[in-house]
């Protein structure tokens, strides 16, 4: 499931605190800071056409029967690095920030599984895991930026 919303960093720190993240709700999402989007201000620019047939086919494949998506052997070394990164990061950040990123490894697997399913594969390759980690790593960086200096609201 995907939830897309826009929350300003000031509202994030006002309404989302350490106790909410520790409860498990907010550390299950991937926040991203949005830079400027000049294209949205230009009426002459339109979004490109998107052919969703492959993604629709992949959804059909993924839901046709129960599937188990697993790590391919070539992805296991990177998976160990992802878990180590998540553990070290969680141990070095202040608790008020660490609670927002404590599911980094799990988020990486979830994104990688979606990538595998989008290619109608039950195996997460090193390439898929790397792409997923790139996305999650960006979200972790943004979560740290958003929560930097936030006070605990317990």
C-alpha cells in the first residue's frame, strides 16, 4: 500500500513525535523531503505518457497465487551490509531520531520485494536490493533531517 501526502517539516515536528514513531506507526513509512518542483508552475509543461501495461501484468502475476519472494544468493552480501548499516545508524543517532529509522533493513526488503514482483520474479537480486537500498537510504537521510533538533513529545 502506498500513501502519498505532503506534510511540511514544521508540521511533521509539531504533530509527529518520538512516542508516535516508537509506537510503530511512523517508522513504517518512508518520508522524503521535496525540493522545488518548477515544472508544476509551468503550464506549458505536461507530464509524459506512462504505459502501465507491464506494471499491470506484474500486479496480476503477484496476485494470481500466494508467492514467497526471497533473497537471491548474489544479494546476501549486500543484505548483511544493509542490516549492519541499520544497526550502526540506530545505535549512533539520538533516540528521538533513531526511532524513525529503526526499520531501515525491513523497509529495504519491502521495496526490493516490490521491485522483484514488478519483474515477475520471486527472487530479489543484488541489483534490486541495491536500488531499494538507494531509495531507503535517501529516506533515512531525509528522516534524520526532518527530525534533527526535534524535541521529545512523550
